[in-house]
């Protein structure tokens, strides 16, 4: 009897390993770090993320696999890894002063963020359903805790509990989906599933499993009708956590979503169903956002709508669909983090300005932050020449090229609708009476740094998107 030893190529998972080691170092350092120096743990976390980004760039074009081809270091996964690391780094910059101002300055915050990042990286690079599920749980458990991190705030505890209960429910669907697909194909490896389906198209077990997987993915990326948790969780969680969740989870979950449906399940006819879900998601997200007076709830419904836009790229399939989705996720990460960062910057210690009317007169008192906030809102709306416009242009173009012009038209119409609620904060800041309390607002330097980085990225991706598009095009799933 011969024993087959899988290829243990740890270089393939080097970015995830580096982040995991950083998390363990920060966890141990927290034990001996005085309470007034906890912010240095945030800087240590940033160093670990930077080293992981270097390792990711070093793997570019490697197209290597490990652990019996359960994890791959292809350019698709590496691009998403860089997006996740960028989102995590900017989130930590926003959080270092935020958690101190809200009196939850604990080193465990950074540890939880880092472990969530490990799960996200593995989810984006996994090519086996079991590994995807384990990565999904690894990223979810820290986020449940982070959502409820303000233990003295009932709304934060409610957000954590809702996220946990619904997340556990969706994980059960995902696991059952894996079981059905394994029962129908005899494997959980994505490439082997595709081979099995090419030999047997009419496999009812796989069809049921695909539907259950779709439920699990739809919950994580907030697709209709599995989006109901998003407004309450985004609103109740600490704003720095909401900023992190809104971008990094989407990048990881959409990475696995694309890989599962484009690699394992292309033989099945699922595109029309996803197109209908994309239309419902875009429309409901934008229409519901029109009715919101709370900026976090508005951005939550906006996040739902943007998930619908990204789903158009999955429907388009092919190189253009995958590359446009990667570029859009990068643009969305910078834009949405910038928007939440502006909300944090304009807060007064623990008192956050969450009602849109509270931003009245911000342009007169804090013109630079207000200008940045306006640019992020315009980018989310898809105004040229910003990153949001470029991202939507590539996604809608990919849909038209592949015969889904009607879906692109609905996407454009939804973008026009969204302009109304994205312009409301801008109108308040520049054209409304000055709200009270602006004199007490002090923008933290690290928050300002995060805003500057996001702002440069949003403008650069809009004016000169060629390098990012070239990287994204190299990330097509083969």
C-alpha cells in the first residue's frame, strides 16, 4: 500500500501565515503592554500586514498550488489578497484612535481583525469547498465578536447577536450544500467537481447543493433576499468595524463565489438566476437607501446595491467579467473605507454624527474632510472621473460584451437612482445651516492619513486605471 503525501508548499500560503503569526505576536504582546500604550499593537499589526503584502507581490505569476491543490497562489487570489490587506490596513488606521475615543482600547481588537484577515485570504485562494468553509468560519467568528465589541452599548451587542445567529444559520446552508455536491460528484475539489459535471450534466444532488451554496454566499455578500442583517449590523457595530466588514468580507466572499461558480459549476445553467438576483439586489438596495436618514444605514443599503453590481460581473463570466469584478472590488474598498473614515473624522469623541442632518455646515468648519467625504460619495454614485465610475463602466461593458445588455441598462438606471441619496450628505455639508458642536471636532492624524490614502487611490484609479486593470486582467481564473 502506497502512501500519498500532499505537497506541503507553505510558500503558497505565506501571506496568511504571516498575518497569523502577527496575530499571535500581538496577542502575546498585549499581555505585557500597559493600557496607555495599546495603540502600539495597532502599529505592529500594520507592519505584519505590510510584510504579508510584500509576500503576496512576491508570489505574483507563480501560479503555484499546495496541500493537494486545495489552495492556490494564482493571480486572481493574490489580487484579492492585496485588496483584503489594503482594506485591513486602512481599517486599523481608522480604528487606532477610534477605539480609544470609545473607551474600548484593547489589544484583542487587532488580534480579531488579523485572524479575520487570515480567514479572508484563505477563502480567496482556496480551491476546495472544505477549505472555503473553514476559511468562512475563521473570518466569521472574529467578526461576530467585533460587531459586539462595545460591550456597554446595547446596539452593538444586538448587532453581534444578530450577525452570529444569522451567520450560523447561513453556514449550515453552506455546509449542507457541500454535502450534496460531494454526494453528487464524490469530491469537494473545484476542478474535480467540474470534471464530474462534464460527464453528467443532469445531477440533481449538485443542483440542490449549488442552491444551498448560493444561500451561504448570498448571506456573506448581502444579496437579496439574504440581506436583512446588513442594516442593523452595520448600524449597531462600531463604525471602524463596520468599515472593515463592508469591504474586506465582500472581497473574500466574492472571491470564493466567483471561483466556485466559474471553476466548479460552469456546466450548470445558473446565470439567469443570478441576473435576477442582481436586479433585485441593486434595486432594493438603492430604493431602501433613499429612505434612510442615518448615514450608516444608508451606506449599509448602498453596500447591498454594490453587491448587485459586482454580481453582474459574475453573470458576464469570462476574462472581462472576472477582471472587472476585481477592479471594482479595489475601487469599492478605497471608496467605502474613505466614506466611513470621513464619518469617523467628523465625530466628536464618542459622539458620532450619524444622522445626515448632523453634517450641516461641515464644509465651513472642516473643509478638507468635507471635500474628501464629497468625493467618496460621488465615487460611490459613479461620477467621472473617479474610481467608482471606472469600476461601473468596466462591469457594465463586460455585461454588454457577453450579451447581457439589458442587465447593464438596469445597472445604469440604478446608478442614476443612487445619485439622489449620495448627494444628500453633500447638500447638507455645503448648503445647509451649520449644525452645533463643530468646534469640538478634532480630526485624528491617523484617520487623516487613512483618508488621504483612500482619496489618492480613488482619484488615481479614476484618472489612470490602466495599471490596476492590467493586474486585474492577469487575475482571470483559468
